[in-house]
C-alpha cells in the first residue's frame, strides 16, 4: 500500500514565526508528538517532542517567546505519497523517526504518517493473514470436506 492511503491529511501547519507555546497547544489539541513547519507552501521544518525537550526545556528557553524556527529540526526527511508503507517503515526504524512528513511530487506537504500508524497497519495485515490460515486449517481438515 502506498502512503497516500495511510497518511493523515488533516494536519496543522505552523509558520516558522509561530511560538513554541503555540506549537505545544496544537500538539496537545491534536494529541500528536510533532507538528510540521511550512513556509510558502513548502515544508521547511518539523518540531517534535524530542526538539522540545532538548532545545527548549534543557536550554531553558521561554516557550511563550521562542519562535519555532529557532528550535525546529530543519533537515527534514520526507517521502512522496507514492512510496510504500514498507519504505516508510524501514526509513523510520533505521533513523529512529516517529513522524514522517509526506510530500507530493512538487514538494508540497500533503500529509504525515506516524510509526504508530504504520505499525498498526502492519499488525492488521498480519492478523488478517493469520485468521485466513486458521480458517483454512480448521475447516474439517486441510481444504475442508
């Protein structure tokens, strides 16, 4: 399955000048661990829980006045909506990402996937396969009679 069918498309986009507190409010309201930062319709950063801990809390920055641009991750890895969920899962596990922005061919943000989304999809797929095999072998012997 491609990411187009798995990604969340209703994501809040923050401007780089938004404050960290505004980002935290969005993350709390949406119950997510990351928000994307967009400028001129292009993805320019991501702010994660990890960024908040390392670059705000431990650095003792004021979340009410610190702009997101000062603490966001700028080198954002994103995949296109035509990549498979397997591609995304491998990339996220390899680099220890929890969230991955999804862009279209023009580089515009079109969604986001989380590791939880991808693992949930994989678990559903494996459960369906297991149920199919179980039904097959429990139907009056192999192949049923």
